[in-house]
C-alpha cells in the first residue's frame, strides 16, 4: 500500500512533467528551435515515466513508466546530438 504522502509527491511530479511536456511544445512554437523543444519534451517524458514507475503497483503501470523513460531518454539524446554544431550536414 502506498502512503498518502507518496501519492501527494507523485501528483506534484506528474504536474511538473506535464508542464515540461507542454512547455516544450510551446517553446518550439514560439522560438522556432525544434532542438530545445525536443529536449524539454524528452525531459518531460522521462519525468512522467519516473513518476509512473514510482507509484505503480502493477506490472502494466511499471511497463508504461519504463517505456516512457526509455523513449524520453532516446529523445533527449537524439535532440542533443541534433543540436551539436557539426552534426547536421
């Protein structure tokens, strides 16, 4: 059983992940930098996945969290490589 304090912390974690996900999209639209938007979106996905891993009690919830962490980490790495000065030719 998960304590109410842990669930309260998970709720705050999810809200901050949502802010990162939506903020990444808005950053891309307003600044025109798709690399920064992808970085923020990827960090939001990792953040949301860690929150899902933290509070899930069943196997399906942990699988969703693990998938979010992996996909978010791949997005962050891909965006970081894409933003390197000599990477795009």
